[in-house]
């Protein structure tokens, strides 16, 4: 299961909530396993997951009728109680023997149509005896006006925003999430390797990008991040691979990652085409030491802001005296920026089971950009890396 | 330019608006050309585009500092007035000659930091002399609470929701949009062809999916929709290609499309592995005639609901007497479901320059799913197809 049930129940109890409702597509998938394929195609389609506190009823998914087939076909979906809304016709063969999936889909199609998403949600809440309860609603995925409308539809309930609860629950990953993140990280590294295989003078950035994304797709992931910049263009934060042709001596910076079974990777590596200058070597080594400094410090109980301070200080001491950053890393999961943020203003404390991207980018317009970014899991006694390559500068023959 | 400026100004005038503000990532890209690479990675990051009415000032983009490089590198960005917010450090080489892009990025980095997205937006509005104006805000991309907060920050302005204005402006496409949609449609068809090249008994759906998405990536697009179902699984609306192995006699249904330079394709085709049954032939032909019936009717001035009625009637008459649908097509563009919807309850009237997906899917649990879906542009005198293949049933040698 993706959902960290214990942590969710604990945070609900701490807030005195009888139930929470996921609405943001990422939170819906996290809470239920259900992922609408149309999420990246159609903005604002409403799906919800009702998660009652222990002893307050069974979880339920609220979904548009045209997504019922996904309830049956997606192995991740663990919630059986479904409320549907909207007209969508699926026929069934009268005389054919149906398999169990087909049977289940026919059952779901025969559920009552609740008309609108909010009416379906209210039916699920009422059926669970929660119409007078205190309910936390993830306000980020609701259409504008729906939060207020829900209050009118449930006049005896206490409704409060709960997007932050989902973000905090998601910060500590389950084993299944860690396994997907590890695979996503591996796919990103393999895809970098595929891009570097074609890297030589005369080859365009675009060709590196195609090799990168092509490998990502072959490994069963979806392309998401694909910053690949060369030469002075490597200083562009979001370098989109373009027509520029690689030259001997170039810095090539990757800040990349795809989505594997809904989980994201975010990895950065730098290669040079032939021998780097002394300054590139010195700066890159300093950035790498910064990341390794974080690895030595990270363990449950350490403050995110202390990690930030130590990393920036290490990079300055090791070779970039003017180094400045807003953050040196962030959580990663079903969203690319999960809790915590490794920033000076963060009040987060590291917990066992968090998954982090630790990164020390450096962008210098006119020169190049350099970056090390690794994905790790926080274990009881420190850091467990998700990477299979180290963050050192990779010097390609040229 | 992606934005249909004349239509936008006309709709603003009709509503008495002095300015509109895009907030949804799709609307931001549509209005300005700017597309944040992190849009698919990070939920809720705020970028806005201020579009004043003619004579009321220059358009402006409001953006987080870490996206400034995208203002420079993205050739689509046509707005020069930028308001930034947030800390993000980009260094620059002191003694190196910078090219014009680097110069521009350094200028942008030196703009004042407005702190928060709403403060930056208010600065842009005030600098345009619009602090007492009537302003339409696309409410769909704002974080919860921001709409009300904006009202307090601009106490003398009249603020009203305007997401529907953007949807209506976007319904009639510019030449640049049509050219991208045409390319997206072509990539979808070529990707179907690549998948069908590997289709034979013993090959898994997954292999078809990899061939499909691999081709999409090679053509410079991003995978989005990828429903590929075979045999009884073709009846699953969102068939995710899985381990099932193709068998002789299978129906293979594609409902697919990628994203090319921000514009989406949505195309459906059906093939059979060897000769289809008479019922598959009859049903598929009826569905195809339904789509062709729409093509004969569609021209400026025709009601969307009349098209719906005619299509459903044609499919019933031609071989599926019990055919029912909620809609037989929809607009397509930077979102997968643009205006208009070809449904019985729609009050939309077809206009020149609309781009439509016309579709007649039929899902029969236990048997198969069949579907024809073509992309077209509405021209003065009727339909111009975006397709290079016809929607007929494709019978593969087996």
C-alpha cells in the first residue's frame, strides 16, 4: 500500500478529525492506489477518497463513472467501496461468461449515479454516519467554490482544510513507496548513461535528450524532468535540450527524472567532454563534498536547517567561497517536492523513512552549471542511498 | 503566437473587463508562451499572466525567480515585462563576454524581488494603472484562499472569476495552435503504426505500449494518453497495456495521444489480428459512419447538440440499434477537453477555427471495445481533417 496508514491515523487523532478526504490527484492516488489516466489530459476532474478514523467506517472512493474500469484494472486500488457520479454507458455481452474483473465492473456500473462529485461525497459521508463529524478536506484538489459548497451540503459537520495533513503523512514513506522511488532513481541513472553513450563532439543536445527519454520509456517510466544543458547552456536551470552541438571541453549537466508507477525521480549528474578545467574540477568537488556532508549528518532527529547550514559551509570551505542557496534538498515521492525542505527557514526535523533529494546546484551565467543531486532514504542509523552511481564528475573520452 | 488576441480582447470588451489574469498553467502557457518545466513535477507553483485590454498597458508575466531562465530560453515567450518573486541565486561570470540571452537573464535576475506571487501580481497591476480597474481572474490556477486575498490587496479594484473566459477564447485556435495539433495528431498516428508493426500473436500489450510511446518520444512529443487494450480488455475504457499476450482474432483498440509543444492529441483506431467477426465489422462500420456523419454536418453555425443527435442516430441506423453516448466529441488544444463539447445538453455553436475530436466509442464488457476518433479543424466551408489515416478497421495479417 502507498498510504502510511498508521501515520495518517495518528495525525488525524492529533487534530481530532473523524475523517479526512483526499482531493488532489496525487493525494487520491496516495490514499487509494487509484490513478485516473486522464489526470494529465483533463484539468479539474474530481475524484475523492474518504478515509475515516479507525472504527468510524470503511474508506471509500468517489469517482466519475467513466473511471470505473480503472477501479477494476488497477492492482494498486485497495478500497472496495465506490461512489460514482455522472453518465457514461458501458454495455455488457448478454450471453458471454464474464471473468471476475468483468463481473466487478458490471456491479460498479450498476451502482446508483449520485449526479455530482460533491453529492457522491456527501452520500459516502452520510452512509458512514459522519454527517455530524469533524472532517479534514484536502482543499488543493477541489474546484473553486467547492469547499464552501461542501459546508452547506453538510451543515452539521465541521469541515476544515487538511492539505497540510496529507503532505505531512506523505513525508514518511512506506516500503512500497521506497521501492518505487528506488526504481525511479535507477531508471534516471540508466537514462543518463544512455544519453552519455551518444555524447561526443558534433552530437546535438537534442540527441542526448532523445536517448535519455527513450531509455526512460523502455524502462516503463514516463518522461517528466529532462534538463540537459551543454557548454554555457548548462548554466540554464531548466536547460531544454536544443540544437546546440557538443564541443570538446563542454560541461554537460543533467537534472532529470521520470515517473515510475506514479513516483518521481530527481537526480543530477555532470560530465565533461574531455578534461575539465581546474576550476570545474574544484567547484564540482566542493559541491560533491557538500552532498556528502549532508549524508554524514542526516539521521532521525536532526534539524533540516542545520543540514542546510553544514552543507553550504562545506561547499564554501571546499572551493566555492561565495556559494549561496535557498535550499539544499527536498523530500521526493508522488510529488517532486515533498516535505521536508532542507532550507534555512525550515522547522522540519528529519524522521526515519523520509526520502530526500540532496542537491548542491551552482549556476554561473556565461560559464556553466554544475550540480550533484542524489536520492536517499533516512534509516534509523543514517542515510541509505538510492543511487547506483556516485555523484563525482564523469570525464568522457573525447 | 498561441493566444487568440482578437478573440480575447473581444470577450474582455463584452464583459467590460480592463484586464484578465491567467493562472492555470495551461492558460499561462496559452497567454504568454511560457511553460514551467516543473509543472508536471511540483503542484501549485504560481505563475500568472496579466493581459490588459487594448490601450490599458503592456502584458506582464509574474514568475518565480527560478523560472527566469525559461523566459530567456523559450522561443514562444512573447511578453517582455517580467515581475519576479522569491529567492534563487544565479551567479554570473565576471570577465566573460556574455551573449544576448545571458545579458537578458542577468537583467531579469536584477529585477526587484516582490516576495510573494500575489505581491508581484499586484505590483504589475498597479504599475499598469489598473489598481481601480475591473479585472477578470482565472480562478482555477490560484492556490486556495488567493482569490479572496487578492481582493483585499486590491481594495479599489473589481475582481471577478474569468476561467470561463479563457476556455472560450481558447475554443477558436490560432494558426500556430492548429499547426501543433496537426503535428500531435500525426505523431499519434505514426506511433499507432509503430505499435501495429510489432503486433502479432504471442506479443504482449506491454510491448505494443513500449513501441507506441517510444515512437512518440522519438518524434519529440511526451507520452500522455496510452490506452491500448486487446481481446476482451479492449472494452476497458482506459486499458493500460499489460501482460496479456495477443491472440489470433483479437480486437486491438487504441485511444491515444501525446503532447507536442504543449498541445495534445487524442486519436482512436481499431485493428484486428486476422479476420474480424461479422459483428465486429458491422459495429465498427456503424461507428465509423457516425464520425463521417459529423464531418458532413460540421461547419460554422451548426449546434453541437444537433451534431450529437445526428451521430447517435447514424450509428443506431447503421448497425448498433442500442447505441448510447454522453458525448460524441470535444474540443482539443492545450487541454485535452477544450470547448465545445458535442453533447445533447451543450448550447455551443460551432465556429470557424475550432479544433475537435469527433469520436464514437463503444465498450462491451466481455466482448471488446471499438472506437473511431479523428481530429479535425472547422473551416469556413466545413471540416478539414488533421488525420493521415482513415478511421476504418485495420485488419492485420495473422
